[in-house]
C-alpha cells in the first residue's frame, strides 16, 4: 500500500516560504519522518516526561511524540507566532487554503504530528489524522472527536467489550492530553528560541481543556439537527 501523503505549505507576507511533507503508514497511521541520528536532548523520554506517560526509559530512550516534532522544529522554530501566512494543506482528496497566523498553521501541523507518533496517549487521534481536517473549528472538532469515539465503541462491542456511550472515556482521553501538552510545552521551550512552536502547543492545549466541558453542552446544542431522523424512527 502506498503511504498517505499530506503536505503543508507556508507563504509569509514578507516572501518567506516553508514546506513540510508528511508520509503516513496506511495501516499503522504512524508518520515516517526518516532516520533521526543524534536526536536533540529535549527528545529524551526522561526530559520533562509526562506525568501520565506509560513508557519506561528501558522501553524507549526518546519520547516518540518529541522525535516526531524534530523535523517541524528544524523548519519552523524561527518563524514568529503572529506573522500572517497563506497556509496550504494538500492531501490526495483536496487542497485547503487559509490565511492564518503562523502559530495557527503550526498548531494544525503539530496536532497531526503528535497524533501520528508512536505515543500511546495519542492513539485515539490516529483515525482523525487519517481523515485530517486542518483548521477545524471547535464545533467541528467536537463532532469529529465524539463521532470517532462512538465508532471506536462500536468496534469495542464487536470485540466482545462493553461500549461506553456516555463519553466518560473520551473525557479521560482529553484529560490525559492536557497533561501531555503541558509537559510538551516545557520540551519546546528548551528547543526553540522563538515563540511560534510554544504558542502552537498552547493553542492545542486550549482545545484539550475546553473539550470535556464542551462535549455535553455542544452535543445538546446540535440535538435539533437529528430531530427529523429521530422523529422518523420513533414513528
């Protein structure tokens, strides 16, 4: 099977250009970032290791998510957060264009790279990475996350497990990700002299913090769009 390809292009107002090509294994949805000889010290597992990390230093010398971030840091660490850019995201299915600040563009790319790392705490996000939607709004993210979670629970039922339709597990996932984002911000402060990468992880963390509370409220707000179908099946 051919790798899944996603390309990010940044064109800044001052003429600077930056590009990032991502290849995903179509079965594992892990990003192929090539060999990383002598990875920087900030990628070591024990360097600001997440408090909830399930890995041990004997299993992995480097943090899988941090290693995935090395190519992004090399390309984008010196871009300034609030510089405006035309950001293009190209997949096999479509091209998305958006005028965003650099930090918003990197935030989208960073979320994708963390999801496609070998970090066990980001495994839930791999199906969302497979159907990547750059610059998703909060409502779109809630729709995608809850839909993905419910589909995962369908497969859990197929495997003989007990599905969770109350989203308790999804809340736990996002609580874990908040811990990951907090620790990752400390890594990036050691890696970057400019603020674009750090502000990007802060944006990701804002999404993670808002999700547990927003799930119930936002789902209630969209209940009406299901009313025609629910009325039909009730009759």
